[in-house]
C-alpha cells in the first residue's frame, strides 16, 4: 500500500484556491503559485531559532533560514499547519502562533533552476526547550539574538535563504 501524496494548494493571482498538486512534483522550473507559510520561532529569552536546511534538500541545501517553512494541506488552517510542521520538523510544541506578515509573497529561483512561487504568510511563534530536528529536513540549528539575525540578512545575505532575506527586514520594521 503506497502512502498518500502530500498535496499543496494551488492559487490564482488573487490568492484564491484553484486546485491542488502533488508537492513532490509541483516544484519545477515552472512552479505554479501555491500556498505556503514561514515561521520564526522565539524562546522565552527572546532568541530566534535559525535552521540550516538538510544537505540533501532539493533546493537551497545547507542554507540557513528561519525555523520552519511548509505547505498547508487542503482544508488545513495556516496556524494548524504551522503547529504541525514545527512539530514534525523540529519536535517542538508551540505555545503561541501569531501572524506577522499575512500578505507575504515571493518568487525565487534556486541554483538548480527550481522555482519557488509562493503566497507565504509569515508567523511568529513561541516555544520552550531545544528542538529535536528531523535530519531529513534540518542539518543543524542555532539560537540567535534578533539584532544578529537582522545584521546577517543585511551584511551577508548569501548565507540565508532568499525568502528569509526578504522577510527579515520586513519583520524588523514591525
């Protein structure tokens, strides 16, 4: 018995659902616009969790980024999807999830020629304890002060994912 494919929600230019596609096949050189999310996790001391993408990821392998990104399943709410993926990827339970950049959208092309084309609301979340990351998703992690994260995005953007480079200055202005 084969596992059900993980589906992403396809969107029109007004960000309305128009169908679904298999996540395993949707990210190509001509990726259609689809729904995603990004989550920045803080701890009780105010530090921000950064993760380094696993080295065998198809796009941006080994690149540092925000705590977690993902795709809501059809019919799944964004906050529910954030909690699910953070639990799966990082082994963390979130005590708080709140929208930060609800209208964020980006398009980026990886060195491999794969396009990310996402309407990607951004969230802040609060967690206690250290992550226990899934090695298929996360190579390593680090807690950092927000000012340091902002400095890296501004001074060494090549160290970060393209979506984090766009999101961090916008979050810093809030």
